[in-house]
């Protein structure tokens, strides 16, 4: 079936998920929607996040999407139940990878860097309570990180100072796993590797999300089995150049006022 996979995020961060999807499913058509105008979602109320997620979903459905990947931890934790109840397509959500971190930690301490909206959500607390019993979970709100990434300032001195401040309590707690709980954050791995000891493993949800998307498409018999060159569309209501820098020059990002 040659319908399209729809992906949305509060901004450009979800392109880290798109890259994993495109690697695993190279023949699938995709539409990526960056709601950068309203980033970050992490500081908004649940009702605001649901309203923005509805807006994004309805745009992707208008483009004929067969499945929608909510490539945003905050939108997943606050809005995905609503979306699944009100729209008749499968939705793939994203949760911070607390489970593998908690199951594999040797120091019994893991760190999670995420938005306020994710860390304060009911879904996050349920997952943590279920899998991290007896594990010290050092939670850190990554305030200020998403706006810097959305402004194209990933490698800025300001970003390095923020990350150094946010890593300190985690290092003091002797973590051996760092969970990235926002799809923007994988773009920070090079800076993080400079700040943390080599034995600390950094994990995110990208590969798991891609595999889950493939599994659901297979279940619904919706995989694209042709080997034609797929159509890859990118839309942003922010500065398209920021996404272009992350994706590379071979992709065109279209500005969309939505």
C-alpha cells in the first residue's frame, strides 16, 4: 500500500525519529510536520498540547496518512490517548526508555533528561513506578534546550553551559545510564559525550519507535512493498533552514503557516 507515514513533533527534534524510520523502511513515503511555531510543548498545559496534536493530526490525515507517529514525548504522554479515541488510524507514541535503563543499570542509578511536560505526566510516572522500583532516577528538566535547538544553536556556548549544569546532579548520583526523554535531544549526543564518563550509556527511543511502526504496519497489512523511490515531504511553521541543517542539503523543507 503506497499511502504515507505521517510524523509530527513540536519542532525539528522528531527528525531524529524520521531518520530511524527512513533507515528501517526506506521505501515508505513520509510526511514530517514540525510545529516549531509552538515549541516547546513541554511548558504547555495538557489541553493546549491536545489542541496542537489535533491540529497536526488533521493536517496529516488530510494528506492521506495511513499511520501517524507522534514523534514528541510530551505530545505522546499528554495527548495520544485522546488521538487514539478520536481518529481512525494507528498512532505510534514515544516514551522515555526508562525500562531498559532500569533493567540494565549496575549502579542502581539512572538519569533522565526530558521536558517538564514529560516528567510530570501520568504515563511517565506509571512507567517509572513499574520498572524502576529500587532504582534511583535522577530527573532533570531540560529547560531552554529545545528553543536553542529550534534556533540552530546546538553547538553554542549557551547549550554547553546548560548541559554541564544539567549533568552535574546525575554524575554526582553515579548514574550509568542517561535516558534522553525528548526527540530533540539525540542531536546533543556529541556534546554530552564530552561531559560524561565513557562508561555511561546514552539511550533514546528512536530505533524502538521505528521497529514498532514497522510491526503495526505489518499487522494492518499496510507496508509498502514496492521499491520505487519514495516521496519524502517536510513541512515547518518555523524557520525551514534549521530543519534543513539537520537533514542535509538533499532534502527540501517547505514553510507552512499552520
